[in-house]
């Protein structure tokens, strides 16, 4: 005896429901990653990005006596 055809629609609906849950979960995870990435890669301003000023040259003597 085979499976009843009446279960076919029910199984398809259940698979679609599970796939929808998986899609929603992955979309939430992607949004969280993007928010976290945006927080960590915010552009720095002011003295945080400035390079230090060196007063000595390569051999260790002052540039301006």
C-alpha cells in the first residue's frame, strides 16, 4: 500500500513553512552582521587618524636644529 495523497499538500505546506522560518532567520543574522560591521567600521575623525609627527630622522638626529 502506498502513502495517501491527502498528506502531500500537508507536507508541502510544512516544508514551505520551515523554509520561510530558515529564510527569516538568515535575513535577521545578515542584518545583525551589517549593523555590527557598521559600528566597528565607522570613520574616525580628529586626532585618531592623524599620523604622529616624527622629530628625528632615520639616523636619529633632529630634523630642525
